[in-house]
């Protein structure tokens, strides 16, 4: 019965995402399918089966976007399955081409989104809850439990929502953003910006970003640098994950 309830709720989410074509992120098609369908198998995605369990501070994310699941091509929707391990963080990021509906299958997460007026909206999501992240707005999720995991189904109103993770975007772009721009934007000195650029920030998983922050702090070992560490924690959005892990 529980499995049926989750399935029905997921179908309702999909219906809500596609029920108003004018709000879809992708253009409408004039055929039944976006691909040449000759078998039901082409409309089936099995990538959510038997996913590995997520360990402490780890997230398993499996997208079913157009490149992984051609069946969604032209339909303006795509799902993803996320499995948060204990204390796992999905760090600050946004989706440039889609809004996201977040449904908690199991466990508990804290979620937050920042609007264009710089207002932060947060909520504690429990099993059965839904949260929405509007297209283009910065957001994050964290599992604060030290022992329990959390599983989530996310649905996007685009077949390829895209993902822009802020730390690698700011410091690992190709070519790099000029140092003086970052110095002015974040009120940092040249040495700190240069060191940030040397860190290979991961593009997807918040855990690895968090680990990279800890690595950075190991580099900042002088009195002046420790003062900069405090400034980071107080002022910089791209350290949201680190702040969350300490503020409880």
C-alpha cells in the first residue's frame, strides 16, 4: 500500500508539471512522442533500480534527463532520484532551465532557497512532504541526521534542467574569472582568491565541496588567514553548506 501511495503521488507530481503547457520550460511538440517509439521499453527507465546505498556525507544522484532517458525528449519533464546519506549536503546550486518539485519518500531533510530579493526561505521536510524550487533560484538540501538516510524523487519541468554548482562556476570556470573581479565581489585578497582557484571544486556533490572547504581551511593557517576564514563563514554564500553543518 505504501508503494502504491508513493507511485500515485509521483504521477500526480508529473501531471501538475505538464498540465499547463504555457508554463513548460521546453517547447511543445506536434507529435505524440519526441522520438520514434516502436516499443514500450523506449518509454521505460530502469536506472533507479538497485542504486547503491549512500554512506555518511555522501549523496547518490541519478538523473533521468534526455541523455539518460530518451523517452522524455520533447515532453518537457524529467525525474531524478536522490539518496542522501547521514549528514550529506547537496550544496548551493540552481537549475537554469527548470523549476523542481521535491518529494520526500523517506527520511528528513532541511531545504532552502534564496529569491531575487535575497530572502532565504527554509523548511524541514519530512516523509511525504513536498517542496518547490523555482527555476533559476539558488537552493540546497542537507540531511542533518547522523544515522538515518533520506530518499527523494525530484521532477523538473524540462527534459534537461541543467545544473550550475556555484563553487566550481566561480573558481573553476574555463578560462578562470579574473582574480580582481572575484576579489571585489567577495571582498577577498589576491592570495585567497588564487588559492581558491587552485582547488578542484566538484561540479555535482555537495559533500565533496564541503571536503574541499575543509582542505582550504587547512591551507589558511596564519592569524590573518584565520580572520579571513571567519569572514568566509559569515559573508559568503558559497560556504552555505559549511555554515549549515555547524549551526545545527
